């Protein structure tokens, strides 16, 4: 008796990467109603002091990845709020659902976003480099505080932000911050980081 060979298991990094794409699909669903989109936007304005409305709308559509404590869930709430503020379609003015994005590309980090702004002549190279350098030196708490302004500046000029990758980098900042910083530098200086192994 012969059996067909089993397909190889996908790389662990890919499985972990997919959880950020999966979570952003939950966020898009939460933003598909006026109340959900407003609740996620309001979380940022409220500095996440009252988190229940965000949990209510997010958990209705899926999971927030579990964390040891509520503070470790803050990156998920922050990215959800930034997406709701800058990229979620307004459900009161459009009948078209937010289109399903292609899977995230891990090298499209903040360094890539800043490089894109430079290549499109939206930011001077030295200005973008200075901004990225300042971000790279921040603690996680300070990075949380800085990101709304940074993302707002980029999206106001239609510079893309790869939301699952931003979320991944925030969740890795405490333990693997140097790897994140190096990946940002590679992307900004056009050194293709795709062949580089990454611990997600």
C-alpha cells in the first residue's frame, strides 16, 4: 500500500506572520459599520483609557491575539485605531466593502514607507532619514506616542503603510528591537531585506 507524500509544513515565520494579516481582517470588519469605525477612531483620541468599546467591536468579528496583560495588547488597539482613522472606508458614504488586500510583505516596514516618500519626492531624503533615526531610538512607550503623528504625516501624503507589518514590528520592539531597526534601515537604504531570515 502506498501513501501520497505529505505536503511540507509551512515555515513557522509564515504562520506567525499570517496572524497579523488575520487580525487586520478583523479590524476591517469592525470598521465596516459606522459604530465600529467610530469606536476604533475614538480609542486613539481617548488615549485608550476606555478600551471596552474597542474590544466590543473587535471581538464581535474575531480575536485579539492573547497577551500576558492588557498593556501588551496596546499595539493591536493602536494599529486598529490608526487604520480606522486613516484607511478605513467611511461606511456611511460608500456601499463598497474595503477590498481584500494582498498578504502583507514583511519588508514593507516604516523604513520602506519613508523610502517611498523620498522616491515620490514627498520628503527630502535627509528629513526622512532624520525622522526614521529619531523613531529608532525611542522606547516602546515613546514610540506609541510618536506613531500617530508619523502615520498621519505619511498617510496625508498618500504614502502607504503596511498595517500588519507595523503591528508585527511593535510587538517585537521590546525583545527584538535591534532586528526591527536594522530591517527599517535596510528598507530605507534600498538594501532588499527579503532574503534575510526574520524571527517574527
